[in-house]
């Protein structure tokens, strides 16, 4: 496989042929599966992250900047 690297914005990137990328992609989607093919069990951290996400979504969304400025009395 021919791979080339380059640096952009102080980040190292890898360039490879699309056909090689397509071969790698199915392997990446099965990374969360165990050796017997089952999806891995959620950890306590995963469950906590999900609960926090749901709580934040239930609170509503972010308010517009103009609304916050009026509330705080800023010009």
C-alpha cells in the first residue's frame, strides 16, 4: 500500500488511495465488537455520559447571544 504523509496546521496527516481506505473502513466499524461478534457492554462511564447528554438536551438549547446580553444588561 502506498501511503504518503504531510503536515498541515502542525498535524500529521496520512494520504492513501481510496481503495485502500475502503478496505480499512469495515474494520473500523467493528472495533466496538468483541471477539465473538457481540457489541461491547456499556461501561459506567458510558452510561453517565449518556445520562448527562439526555439531561442537557431536556434543558433546552443554547440561547441567542443577543438575549443573554439583554438579560445581563450589556450593550
